[in-house]
C-alpha cells in the first residue's frame, strides 16, 4: 500500500511540474490573435491616414517603442516586449493608456506617429 501512495504522489507532482512548465512557456509565445503587425504595415497605415500618395515607405524611419499615456516613450523589443532606455516625449496617447507601438517618423517633415502594434491604431502623433 505504501508503494502505491508514493507512486501516486510522484505521478501527481510530476504532472503538476509539467503543466506548470507548459503554462509558463506559453506566456512567452504570442497567440495567433496577438501577433504584432510588421513595420511595413505601420508605415502603410500612416500613409493611408494622411492620404499621402507622394510618400513612399523609404521616406519613413521605424522603431519599436513603449509609449506611456503621458507621451514618454522608451526603446523596446518586438519579440519580448521588454522596455529599455528613455528616448523622448511625444503628445499624450489618445486614451491616456500605455502601449507597445511602432514609432513611424516622416524623414521629410519630422512628424512622428505611434501605431499600436496589434490593432494598427494611431495612438499618438507629434510634429
């Protein structure tokens, strides 16, 4: 009887560890509906928003950032959503919330747009 109890406890603990590792590992992987849009799509959104047919994607510089509701933005990594060093300040976000976003800067006039990385909404813009 003691061997059955020890075996049952061992199987239960082993299964618990496997489930724990699977769940924590899945948090690092984006789900299909949370995959970030590519930077090219962010540029296309900005061009469409401004009806700027005379601009091309090479007229823009793109970077991935974390922008706070007050407009402060920080460098970030699209694969891990880590937050790095402070880069600058833009206008406050439209909702006052914090976002991971593509920073799309027009090289010609210096205007900057922050395009939310999942939905493609422009959450802040500065000139």
